[in-house]
C-alpha cells in the first residue's frame, strides 16, 4: 500500500495545488506512481496545472456517487506516465463529499500507487476535515509572512484535534533574505514555531506562474524552484537532503536596504 497525504493550506492562494502538481512531477521523475485526488470541489485546478483540462470526463463525485469506477475516472498523464489524476467536480459544493467515502477512495488509490496526494479545500471546513481524515499524514503549504503563518498555525491546531500531531511543512515564496540569521522571518524558525517538520522551501520566481499556466510545472525544469520541489520529494521518501537557500548578494542586500529607506 502506498502513502496517503493530504495537502492543505490555511487560506486560498498559498500555492497548495501548485505544490501538489509539482510534487507529483518530481515523484514521476523518480519513477514513482502518483495519484492526485482533487478534493477542492467547485474550484478544481489540478487539471489545468498539469495540462489535462481537456481530458477530464468523470470526476471525484462521479466515483463517490457510483456513476463510474475509480479506474475509469483516472486521467493518466500523456507525458509523465507515473501521474494519474481524479479531477474535482465543478458543479458541487466544497463540503459535498462524505469523509468516509473519500477515505475509501483514497485507500483504493493507495493500492494502485506509491503516493496518493489529496488536494484539500483551503481552510478548516468540512472538505478539509474529510481530506485530513482520509490521509495518514498532511503537508501544510504556507508562506513566510505573518498572516500565512497564523493561518497555518490555526490549521495545524485543527489537524492536532483530528489526530495528526506534527504535519510536514512546505514553505512557498521564499526569498534569499530568509536564509539570513537576522531576517525578520528566518526560515529555520518557521517549523519550530508552528510545530511541524520542514520538508521544503520553494524560492520565489517571477516566471513560475506563466510556466505553470502552460502545463509545465516547475519540477520539470532546471530552475531553482524545480530543484527545490525535487529535493522536497526526495525528503518525503526518506532521503537526507539539506535545504539549499542562497543568501542575497551584497549588492542585493544594499539595494533592499535603500528601498526600505
């Protein structure tokens, strides 16, 4: 049986679905089989991020309601053979999926793949709880700013009440300044402050959104973000991979200091 992880965030826009797509590509590049379950009912995005929007015929609610079987709903990626997706239903509410049924579906996926990633709805509502209860562990996607950290803290508290005591943390939009010891939000302190295990730090890159919009996840490229996602996937399978953050150059630090003045 493969691992089942819920990928969650305290609020929308944290990069949760982007993280799912990139981790799936990183695993596929290691010849691992991955099934993505888009449980963000009504706001599906994974099909777009993976360039599969024209291939979705059945969705997660079709499987849950017995309209079709699991294998019929799986969308296999034509480029990365190890990736399959169950798309979210667009015409249903986010809390429409029963937690017990999602647990059954995730279990069936785990028998077919090395990793099953559940893209949960943001926040701590019914959809989040269903995804968390269906998973063995959780990956919290957040950012270094104080608002995102507060949302993540609330989310981690909710997961603790569901029996997930110390979830994994993936931090998005990391700037070189966060590698400095004197930074306002030093990266090393985030996991300690939130009570989670830091598994990845994804650097901010201006062109990453445009690449993703074309169905080309960063993990498939040689960019710094791509390397960071691949390193994160390696940590998830148990490899000891150090975080690689490059501090800003003296010129950049001087320019940023002038900006603040």
